[in-house]
């Protein structure tokens, strides 16, 4: 008996041992394990029972992937009581659930609704609780009247009436009425009514006997009540004084435990610890990131925008805005903005392990950050990186290691650094300007490569859902100072075609990128929305301006016919990327996530192929996980030469899709089952990549498919991911068994293991 057979038997025995443990072991005599909670409706076309299923006060023990109650079995198995204790059916909680479901139905417009429940017990000590909904008639709003007793507020509401959630024919739904109440309060707050609140808005529903038609009336009262009980008409408030408080390093605020130093400016004061020679934030920066102005009418929108803008200042840990009525004044407010500081400097060390086609290595990076370089919350980050990898199976070379080292510097300004931009536009843009420089050196047994980079770009948001990135200029100079004689003779000198991707990627090259990326997401942090999604769209191009200038300025050409700038050939291409991710929250324990992406890059003009750094690859922890990184494609191409396949297994077109079922297991460990599909292709036919070119009549036959399982260790600040993928369909397979490994799988041939940080999408 070999080792694999022994391992299989051990796993089988462990599985039998685990599944044989009784889940009823700790269910008290005469009581029942809650097995299922079901909700049905007498009228399925009108009621979404899923909404009411979530109102249950008791939920059965969790099931991995919706099938296996392993946490409960672990509890029954172990003496330490790890896992989940059995959920014992409680009829009192079922009655409370029935009452809540009925109340929710009535709030949704089913005023005559009724709900009943039954407990279905079988021979084993377990029960299924089934709630039956009888919603009755839906009451529908027939007529709507809005009565506003304050004429000024009436004009505000009337001007925004097209945004009202109240429409004839709507269900008499309490949630809609509540949302309309909140909308009106927010609207009125934006027009200066600081004390206006939900209590001033009420609804009256008139129902005729025997009819399901409702006359709805919204009433907005004309008076408000102060804290002392004084009643008077609604008042407009203005912000009279504004004070900004800067804390010290320990979080102490001036005026509380510290003697303050005070700077008076036009319209505001800046208070900072008295022992400091000057404030750690310049007054102009504070003013540019605030939407509060002395003498302005109160506006809740300005408060929210100020919070958002101040949160972008990296030197601040958080901020707090407090408004107070000024004593002796009927309608004036004072604004106090407290800004808590975090450490100016920080150091971070990152370690990682690498596995490139079986070659193991390690990498480390050290980051040094200054969050307030010029007292304007400018952030300077210096990053130093080094990597080592042992390379095997490289005959003909003197070395057997891969070394990489580099340094990167990024300088971020919390504003648009653009001449002639007004202060108001700066404030509203919510932008970050970035300048960067980088050097990266790589040394392999076959060659050495050095990359010099410099960048200038902008990042800005458009509300909480949208963000933009504009790379005004991204320069990359790729220098190949040394190529081993063996590699040159064996591979490069043997290639005669001018359009060779091998030769092109071992020559000095200049890339001058201009790019734009748009990102949209409807998800908020810690949101429980049942459906969330995000979309990313990107475009970039390179070399167009240099190509336009090449003939007028008589640029020289190299032996391949490419124009050179400053003695180096430049790349010319256009590239587009798209990705969409959708997340369905099935229940608190399970999510279904779908991902679709594509990309296409076209070399033209001064280039016949893409630079390697801009090409696509498939396989790996974030792609088709049945393949190792850069081992899939392009098309039906099958790599067999480890030395250069990482160049040849790249393409100009990418297509990928994934479906992942994510389930919470226990503690901080989550599980996943996934199916991945995709491949890459070249846009032209290259001799070194036979079968790699894209064709509309063939590409769908070349989409690789894999499946697998994974574990995610989610610590909040860090997600460590382990994925194991198996090939299901291999487009490069030469035989039926190799093309369809799902029919005849081989663990050694078809399995790929991935260790990664973060989720794949």
C-alpha cells in the first residue's frame, strides 16, 4: 500500500468518525433541536418570504456551504465545547417571531394580515418551524395631500416635490413613509433649519370601509420646541463662529487640558497646543478642507462634506464637529471642529513567501512614512524591497538564483496641484496629487534588467460611490545591461523575425503612459445589503506624442525600424480593461460572488508587440486557479521551456470569469468553493506562440476551466488565503484525458496550490 492510499484511508476514517457523531448528544430530554425555519405564503406572487425569514428570533445551527453542520458536530465531538452549541427550539421565541412578522406585514401595507406557525416534530429530537403568512389585501395609496403649516418650509418641499417618495398607486408601506420623513428632514436641514427633526412630520391614512384604497396625508407642523420647552416658529440658523482645535501627539486638545495658542484668521480661529511653536497643520490647509464659513446659513450637507474632506488628511486620526447655539442669540451657532492627530512617522515591515512554478523564494519590504512633510498633510513614503528565489533546472548557466532589489518614493498632496484653480474648486474636487519615482533591479542567470520609473497623477472622488484616477504621465525606462552568452545564443540569435516578442522584450525600451481609471461601487463598509457590486474601467495609451514628433524632428531608427527618443526605442500601444464583481448575500453565513473581467491591448505604430510589463497572463491566485501563475495560454499554446516561458506565456487579450461560494466556518476561518474560467490570447500570430492568436471562431473553445476549494483566515486587518485548484478543461491538452482532466484527474498534473493575501476579487 503506497503513501497516497494510506492518506486516502486516513481521510476517509476521519470523515466517518466526524459524521458519525450524534448532533443530538447535548439536546436535553423532551426538547428539540431546531432543524429548519421555513416561511411560506398563501399568496407567493405578492409577498417575498425571504424578507420575513430574516425576522426569526431563532436560527438553526450554521451549515458549511449550506449543507454540513460541522460546527455542531465538532461541539458534540470535543470535550472543550469548541464549535457551536445546539440551538434548542423555544416556542416563546417562535411566538415573538410570529408577532414581528405580522407587524412587518401590516407595516408593508397588508393591514389585515395574519400569521400562524407550526412545529413539525419527527422521531428524532429535532423540529422544523414553519410560519404561514396570510397577507390579505394590499392597501394602496389613492390620493396624497401634503400640508405644510410653515410657508417658507412649504416652498422648500414644493420645489423638491419631484424627488418625493410618495406617489399615487404606491403600497401603504411604513418603510417608504419613514424614508420620506428622513428625506424631508435632510432637505430642510440643507436650507438652514438646524432644529427641525422627524417629530415635526406625521402621516394620516384614511381608509374607506370595504375598500383597499387609502387617502394619505403628510403634515408638517409650524412650530418647534426648544430644550427648555419654549415653543416658537421654525427658525433659520447661521454659523457665526468657527474654531478648529488641533490635538497634541497624545490626543489632548487645547483649552481642555492644554493652554492654547490661538491664530485668528479671516472667518475662523485655529487653536493648537501652547507648547508648540506653530500648528502642525497650516491654516490654509485646514480652511481648504472645510466647507464651513462664518456667516453661512446652517447646512447639514456642509457638515458631511467637511467630515469627508478632513478624513483625507493622513495626519489626522479622526475629526469631530460640534455645533452649539450661542447664548443670548435666537438663531446663531458656534462650530467647534476637533482634529485628533496620529503619529507623524511610521515604519512597516512586510515579509512574503513566493512560489514561481515550484521555485521557492522570499521577499521583504521596508516602508518609511512621513504623514506631514510640509505641514500640509503631505505624505512621503519611501519603500525598500528585496527578493530572493532559488531557480532550478537551468542547465547551461553559472547562477541558480533570482535577485531583485529596488527603492520607491511617493509624495502625495491632499489637493489638486494645478495652476489657476480656485480655492472653491480645490475644496470640492476632493483630490490627491501624486508624484513618484522608482528604481527596480532584477538579476537572473539569463539576464539583468533595470527599470527606472517616474509618475505624475491625480486621484479624486465623486461622492462615496465613484472614484477616478488620471495618470498624466508615467515614464518607464527599461534597461537590459547584460544578457548571458548562452541565453543569447540559444534563444535570441536563433530568432530571425523582426516581430519576435522574445527579442522585443530583451531590448532597452521607453514607455510614456497616459491613463485613466474609473471605479464605481454601491457597497459601504460593514454593509448588510443583499446585493453589492463594483465596476472598474480603465484606458491607457503610450507613445503617441513621440510618434507624431518622430518625423518632424527626424528621430533616428534602430535596426528593427523603430524610432528612438534619446537613443532608446519607445513603445506605442492602446489598452483597455474592464472588471465587474457582484456579491449576493444569501444569509449571514453565506455569500455568492461572481466576477467577470476582460482586457485588450493593441500595439501599433512604433511597436509590433507589447512590452512584457503591459502584457496579460493567466493562472495564479487571482486568475484561473487550476494553473500556476503564468502557466496558462495563450490560446492552446503549451509551454515547455521554463527559461523563457514566462515571456511566451503572455498575451494581448484577456478574458476571465469566476463564481465563488463563500461560507463562514468558525472563529475567523471562512471557506470557499469556486469555479474559474478564462485564458489569454495574442492579437497577432507569433512564431514563438503557436496556437496563441485570438480568433472569433475559436476562442470560446480555448477557455480553460478549473474548480477548487479554499480557506480564508480573516483577521480584519489581514486576510490570508489558501486555495487549491484542479483543472477541469485544459485547452492545450493533446489527448482527450489531458484536455478533459475532470474526467480523468491526476493530482500531480492537474492540481495547483496558491497562498495569497486578500480576496481574489
